[in-house]
C-alpha cells in the first residue's frame, strides 16, 4: 500500500483520473456492499480468534445465531396469533409462544435492538450535521436516570400520563445533556468529541453517586443495595409479546420504529433537516446560504440527545425497571450506537438493520441465550465486543475496502476526503 | 468528520485573570477555615486549594507564567494552612499520617495517567488524535500481567505490555495515517477492541483460576532521607518523573521534537523540507501506545497486583483530559495528571468520612476539562493539524 513508488493522482492534480471509478464504486457498492463486506470480514476475523483459542467457529456462530433467536424465522408451521384488543385469533405461520426458546430469544433480541436503534440514531443524526456525537452513552444514562426517577415517584398518577411524563422528561434530559456539547461547539468552537467524552464520564459518575449507598436516589427499602427504587407498575411500558414475569417484549420497540420514521422525515422532508444536512455537507457554504450553523449544531445535538434519552427511558420503563450503580457502569448501549450508525451509513434503514445485527449479536452472546456447553457466555460477550470493534475499525477505513476492491486495477483512491 | 477536528478552534486571547482567580481561590482555601466561616471539614480547603491549583496549571500552560505559578503556590499553601487550621480545631494528630498517605496515593494514581498522557501528547503533537489511549492502557494492563506472570519477571511484564500497546497503536496508526480513516472512529474501535481482546484472552487463559495472585513486583526505590512519602516509591513513579523531563526536552529542545511539532502543526510545510510526515507520525503513534501500555501495566502489575476486565475504567480518557488541560505540554500534562490523581485519591480517601458523595471527585477531571475547553478559564490550543490526515503530494 506504499504510495512512495508512484505518486497517485489526486483530486487537485487529476480529477478525471479516478472520478468515474470512484462514483461508479460508490453507486454500485458503497451503500450496501461496503457495510456487508465489513461485517463479514469482522465476523471472519472473530471466527479466527475463536478457532485459535480451540473452539469451532461454525458451532460458535450457530450458537450465537440460535441464542439470538434468529432460528425462529426458519421454523414454519400452523399457529395462531391473537388480534390486539379482541378475543380473536388468526392463523400465523410462526409460533409466537414464548415458552419455546427460539421465540423467547427473538423477543429478547428485539428488546436489545430497540435502544440500539435509538442510540444509533443519536449518533447518525449528529453525523448528518457534521458532528461526531460520541456522547450517546452519557445521554442514554441521563435519560435512564430521569426516567427511573419519574417512574419510581408520582405513584398516584394514572398509567398513560405517568409513562408519557417519564418518557418526555427523559428525552428532554438527554436533549439538554447533548445540547451542552452543541452549544459549546456553536459558541466557543469546543470540539464536540472532547466535550461529549467528558459529558459521558460526568454522567457515569453522577449515576454512580445517585444510586450508590446513601446516594439521593438510592433504594429506600434496601438501604444496603446500590440500586434505585423500582419503577412503579403504573409507569411501565405495556408488554406486547411474551410473559411479563419473564421479561416480555415491550412497546418501546414501537417508539424505536417511530423514531426511525421521524429521523427519515425530519432529515429528508423538513426545512430543519435540509439545514442540518447542508451544515453537515459544508458549514461554510451553509453559512453563506444564510443558514445559522451554530443554531443547527445545537438543534442537531439536542435531537440526537432526544433519541439517546428515549433509549434510556424505554430500557428503564420497558424491562429494567430499576437502575443500579453496576448498570450505570457496565452499560455500553450508547457506545454500540456509534457502530450501529456507522455500519448503517447514517440512514434510517441502515440504522434499523445495523441495530438488528448488533441486537442479535449482543443478545445472542448473553449468558441467558447462548448454549454454554458450546461456548461460555463470558468469552462470547468479549467476542461480540471484538467483532463490533473490528466492524468499527474497518468501516472507518473505507479506503481499505477501496484498496481491496480496486486492487487489481492498481488504483489508489482518496474518497470522501475534502482537501484543506 | 475528522477534518472538522479542532477546525473551529481559534486562538483565544490570553487571559491574565485566570491566575488571579487561582490566587484568590488559594487564599479562600485558608480563609474558609478561619472565623467567621470556621469550616471544620478538611475536604473544603482541599477542594478549593485544588481548584486554585487547577487554575494555576491552566494559566501556566498557556503562557501566563507568573500569575499561574503564584496561583499554584497559593493553592498548595492554602491547602496546607487550611488543613492545619481544621486540624487545630479538631486537634487530631492522626491527620498528618492520613494526609501523608494521601500524597503518596496521589502519586500512585497519577503515574498511570502521566505515562498515558505523555504518550497521548506525542501522538497529538504529531497531528494524530488518539482517543484510543484507554484501550492501549487496558492492553498494557492485561499483557503486563500476562507477561509478568509467564516470564516471572517484572521487566518481562513491562516489555510484553509495551509490545502489546505498540501493536494496538500500530493498528491505529495504519488506520489513521495510511488509510486516512476517521481518527475518532479508529480510536473508539481501538478502545472496544482492547476491551474485547483482553477480556477474551483473560477468560480463555485464566478463566478457571482467576487472575494470577502473586505477580513479581516492580521494585521500590528506597531513598531514606526523603521521608516516608517520597522515600519508598515504585521505580515506575520515578520513571514517570524522568519521562516528563525527557519528553519536555525532546519536544522543545531537540531536532526530533521540532520535526514532531512541525508535522503536527503544518505537515505540508514539513514535507516540503524533507521531513517524513508519515514516518514521524507512525513513530509518535506507536510511542504513545507503548507509553500508555506502560501506564496500564503500572496500574495492574504494581498498583492493583492483578487484572480484571475493563480495569482502566476511563483512566485513558482522564489521561486525554490531562493532555488537553495541560495544553499539549509535558509539564502541563504532568501537573494535570497530578491534579487528577489527587482527585481520584481524594475520592477514595474521603469515602469513609464523606460517604458515597466522594465518588463525585472522580468526575472532577472531566468537569475541569469541560470548563477549560469551553474557554471559561483559558482555552487550550491544540496542534493545528491534530486529527487531519495528511496526503502526500
């Protein structure tokens, strides 16, 4: 890959030399093929690690696949499904009985997928404005903290208003937390990567303080346990599939899907989205065109924060119902959102699919899902993190894919790189 | 994406009032313990004094030498006098022992930060952003334990940690320099990769036995006349002091340092005069990985004596914070590492008396950096092309 031998044509010196190849490459391949190659490559390398440490990669990936419940889709039969709000059943070709392992696993995968969609959108939306929101984790935590507070207080409220209040306040908190970074970027030019990293860790320690022993939001009954009060039943999201006692799929998945649609509409069908994208493409040109760049930085970050805060809210109100110091410290839903957004190329459909991939991966390796006789869950969890890191690594270097893609043509390209 | 990195940061007018605020805070640290305020809790003057210290670092590393050093001095004296005053009121002589221990604990917490921060400094000075410091530290922590355990010698652990950290950094370097990947994405990937890889190999290697118990310890350096705090510190702590001096000398007093800085400030100009931009950047990134890994190895092999999953727990990001807070200068970063080490040490020290709220001290570095980059005190000025890939013509 050394460029020293023959200097490659650059954009300035010879734009025609590679422009057709480049645009052709991206039209043909960039949208779908690059993420696919990246993911396949990452899984192959993960398989290599598995093989080196003395396990059979095919068995392991099969165990993860089944642990994620994806085998559920391949078992057809004659079953029934309840029609909502009625006592009727209709015929259905999949067995929705969550007492069966595969169906249960798929509900769990969807539970993991829903917040990943939202944290992925949190990263993707800011990206479209040219901002790298690495603070999804902090915004997620702030949303979770606020929703667990609201959900465990205001006991006398009715169900719907209580849930709405918790969700709205969590989204607002996430928005405020993210907007700090947007505001600092807009006013003093502080780089959002640095500010959001700092905000992540501030949220982390704030959560550790709030729910730690003797902390202000720590459980009032079990004073020795560093965990919050439970969310009261009246503030929990409705279960839509499965047995609520065994962690059913909750209606938060609808919030996530609505967010995907909202993301698409805001970006592609509104003035705000147009401005956000204009700033993302070229802030100077946008400024020249009369768009307030700073205002869009703040708004884009705030909307990102809304998505991440919602993710925290649906996790708390949907299945966790409480938040402990340990939950705050080991959670990485917000960080995985970065990989979701990048693999999904910052588009609504892409984020949805990437979230499903990562949701399956991370649920498939959880200790509850994976068959421990094939592969221990502790190893599998780290394998999943490694695969995710490799995806992130390769997706960040699309030039690598270009090198591989164009290897035979001996073309050295330089895509997506504005010259200073 | 990364072309935006720092792009919007302008040079900020130098502010002299930061130092003055620091001086005032240093005074306050002592004053609050006197009538009419009569604060008895020792952490109050310590916190105020540390803030004075922070303001002092901020001022000094941005060129405001005189007010800055005055603020640092006032901060230290304020802490000392404030503590004396609170101790006089509680007449508890045990406090001396406690605060001596706090000082040595501060040095112990600051050492991994110093190593990683100096590493990050080299990397960023060469124009490559490194938010993968956390991952490189974690790699050093695990492979240090693995190396010390399998070779049976402490230096074996350090060597293997350095190799592992260098390898992780090399991945980042290839991604950031040759493949021109987004350096933030690549750094984030390195962080995850380190968590996954170290966790995986830790469990697959030590799974049944747990983390190795009796590792060979890095020897302490006993210098009797320096008293019981400085008299017996780990070799690594002394090395970290040496490293800071060496880094300062290298960066600001040698041709290599000049090349490093020119590559970070204006790579095209450096390339024009025949400096190998890629070569310098590769060397700097890999050096940063080696140093961060040594910091991680100190944490696991010396300080904790074992490894557990994800044990660095954000220290790489604190090191990054120290680089920024110290304004990309070795002594600034070192002072910031000391300050942040003190905040960690305090959070553990105060846990008994102050309860759970002492964990908030752990957030102090992040809050300070947020304030610093907001330009409220004194804005850091990063290397001009940090985060921007360079394309050879």
